[in-house]
C-alpha cells in the first residue's frame, strides 16, 4: 500500500514530456511557479490554464492517474475557494443571508486563487509523473553543480538521495516483516485505543532503527571496498542529454511569460 | 612453482575498545590462481582478516603484501582495484538504484570513461548471466541474483583476487550453487585467485587449500584432505566434517576405492550406484 503511494507516482509512457531532460523539466517547473504569480485577470489565467492543459495532454498520463494523485489535494483547493469566498470584504455585495455575506471580489479571488493552486499542483505532479526519482536526482545534481564552488556538498546530497531511493523498498519490506513478527507476538497495530496504537509503533521503530544502522555500516564498508572516495575524480554512468525539444519547451515557456506580462492588468 | 599473490607476516590486529586481539600473529601466503577456503568459528577473525587485505583496516603489527605491494594508507586505492570483495548480506552491498547502476558504481569511483563503462557493465553482467536484468531494481531480485550482480560489480573492475566473505550464507541451496558456479567458471576463465570465507564445509572441501582459524590465530593450513583427516580436533573447534567426507573415509577404510578423494553428496551417490551396477 505504502509502496503505491510513493512509487505509483512515476507513470511510464512514451511522451514528449517523458523524453525531456530532467534538467529542463526542473527549470520549467521552477519558472512556472514564478510566472504563475504574474496572472491577475481572466485573460492571463486563461493563458496559464491553456498552457497547463496543453502540458497535461502532452504527458499522455491517463486521467485516472492524475485524478488519483490530485484527489487528496482537491479538498485543499475547495477549502481555499471557500475561504476567499466568505472572507473577502471588497467589491459589491452580491449575496446576503444571515451572517453570510458574499462580495463580487470574493467570488473573483476565490476562483483565481484556487485555480492558481490547482495549476501549480497539476504541473508539479506532471514532473513527478513523467520523471523517475533517480532522473530528478541526476537533474538536481547537474543543475546545482555550480554550488560546488561554494563548497555546497552537491554530490553527497545526490548520492544520499539515490541511496535513500534505493533503500525505501527494502525498508518497506523490512517494516512489513517486523510488523508481522510483532503481530504474531500479540501487538495490535490496527485496533484498540489510539494511545495503545501509538505505543505499538515503538516495537516497530526500534528494530527498524537498529537494522538501518547496521545496514548503513555495512553499506559504507562495501562502498569503500569498491573504491568509493567521494565525488572527486568520479565519472558518471548515467548521461543526461539536452535535446532540441528541451530548448523548444523553454522558449515556449518564455513566450508564455511575455504574453502574461502583456495581458496582465 | 606457485607464486604468492598475498602474504601476511606476523599480523596482529585489535579493534578499538576491545581487550582481545581480533588477530594474533597471523602469517600465511595465498598463491596465484588458487581457491583458498577460510573456515573457523564465529568471531575467529575471518572477516577482520579479509578487511586487512584491502585496507579497510590496518594491522597493529606485521605486514600485509598484495601483488608485491606492501599495504599502507597511500596505496589502498591501487590495492582495492586488485581485490574485489563480496559480502554476506545481498541487500547491504547493493548501492545502485538498478542493476546496471550498481555494477557501474565501482567503475564510476575509478573514473573510467563512460564508453568503457557501458562496455564493461554489459560484459560483466553477461558473465554472471544477469544481462537480462539490466534496468531491474534490487527489490525485484532474489538474493542469489543480487549476489551475482555484486560479483559483476567486482568483475567490472578486473581484479586479480576475489574475496567472498560468507557471500552465500544467506542464500538458499539453489542460490548458493548459482553463485558458486559463477565464481568457479570465472576463476577458470580469468585465472582469478579466490578467497572464500565460509561456514559451509561442503564448499570448503572443494577448495584447493584450506585455512582453519581459531580465536584470531591460524590453527591449521593444508589441503581439504589434510584438514579433514584431523576430525576430532575439528569437532573440538566447533566445526563439523561434511557427511560426504565422513562417508568417503568410511568407504576407504572398508577398502572400497573411489575415483576422487573428496566428492560432494551427489557425486558420491552417482559414483556408488554406477560402480554397483558394473558388478
Ligand atoms: N567493528 C568491530 N568493532 C569491535 N570489535 C569487532 C568489530 N568487528 C569484529 N569485532 C570482534 O573481532 C573479533 C573477530 O570478528 P570477525 O568479524 O573477524 O569474526 P568472523 O570470523 O568473521 O566471525 P563470523 O563467522 O561471525 O563472521 C570478534 O571477537 C568480534 O567481536
Ligand atoms: Mg565474518
């Protein structure tokens, strides 16, 4: 179950977005998060909306996956909408019933802000849905490369990320095993008062911690035995390749930015 | 004449905060191209010895020489290219997110150019028959498969020596045979030297030579024949003689001749029924 939550994220498909370099995708998302704040009227929101839907279409991700991923946050979007709707006190009063007062600005802001929120979530999900975690790691390592000059441990961070990714499934399997072993000893994880259930986590966490430390120690020895001595002088097996499509995507996003600046009020 | 590839001279080692020496005045040679089995009870210092061979630890006293180079802090990286190690737990030595990444890990560390890396990754996975699993993630592999990937990772670095530190002890009999077969084939093909640390005496019986460790010291050194002939002493050390070895011995005492000196259980059975049917 837990495995699905994290690893069900990447959906393999053969699409323009899937084939893009993770560096260009990361840059794109970063720019998108910035320029979305340029939108402030219906024209600009339409542009952003069209762009988001175009990208969603290009990703070839089946709608049910998108829906599955977005479902938990949809409520937040609705909540944001209601918050704006009821608490904005500007513009003309359009609806009045008891204590509930709805103003025209409230409706407008409600739509704008919840749409902005929705587009942001959709675009960032597209990133994780079309890019494997290890590609994201490689992309980040490469993009943050210049920070090495100021002694920021870019390589170490990337290695840590990839080792974590490598060990998540292993630790999940182990958690499952320990849980079963504890259930066999009479620990109840799924029923009983909340206090007991929290207590039940302890006999799960402690063995997990102990074994993780042991793993870490053995892994460190194994890595050293295979000649690992830090990032210096290391070559890379995985190759990132920037293609024409990547440049085009960024140019397209630049055009969108210009349009937003032109049409915003 | 046999040429030594590794030699330990009066090596003593102690872990910090430990009262007893983990190794005490250990001296022996390992010869080029041999299969050496090291056996001994838990805590007898086998793993410690393996770690001293490639500079994961340094001796307190004594000298370790590998391929003619005496080990010191400066040349450990050279030595580590020559000695590949495969450890016990298949999970805790798998560094990469996929099979190919894991094999490439050692190559990346050595700064091998990418074209060469791709070639070597493919070649070594071919040799351990794991080329079908190139982009597979480790949690989808069996223990035996992971160990074969670990061997491929070692092979890719073109070592002269492979150390298996209980590399098969967490595997089922089939996985164990898979891994050992792989190493045997590679050894013959590439004239590797294999040092196998093991609790499996059946496996040790097939080695060219054996070393028995006891409480941080070399208790006995010799061919499996010689080692197994001192059965009482072995049992006193907590090591049991494999059934097939006992059987062979019993047959010989009864005057029944067998083709080879030591046979695995299966070979023994085959040999017995074929010789019976000839009569
Ligand atoms: N990291 C360590 N720190 C302190 N003492 C250690 C450490 N590793 C091993 N020892 C001690 O050194 C001695 C030799 O251990 P070693 O691991 O070499 O034995 P071994 O022959 O490999 O045993 P096993 O068959 O259990 O693998 C033991 O007494 C052990 O307690
Ligand atoms: Mg050991």
